[in-house]
C-alpha cells in the first residue's frame, strides 16, 4: 500500500486543490478506508463559497464509499 493519498483541500474561498497527503496512521479505535467513489454535499459547497468558516488546509469531503483496508486493535463488532 502506498504511503500517500489524494485529498481535496480548502485553500481559500473559491479555491480547493487536489494534493498528496500522507495516509494517516490507524489508532486503536480507527478504521482506514480506501475510497473508491465520493461526491460533495451542501456543506462542501458552503465551505468553497466561504460561507462556512474552516481552517485553510482542511481536507474536505465526507460523502465517501470505499473498502475497509485496516482496523485498529480495539475495533469490535465489524466482520
């Protein structure tokens, strides 16, 4: 598995960029997903327009579909 991923990052109102980011480590309560399909939602549009304040550099997008790649050691109930 690569150590990098592509991410849509908020730069400033009216501008996002697709950048390479390091894949985060999986903590004991985390799940790592390989995203296969994604889309944007209304919140992302408001962020892009500057109507919803977020920090520059924030990875946006929270409408993913994917495959679980790795589970943290304390994750239970997933089969």
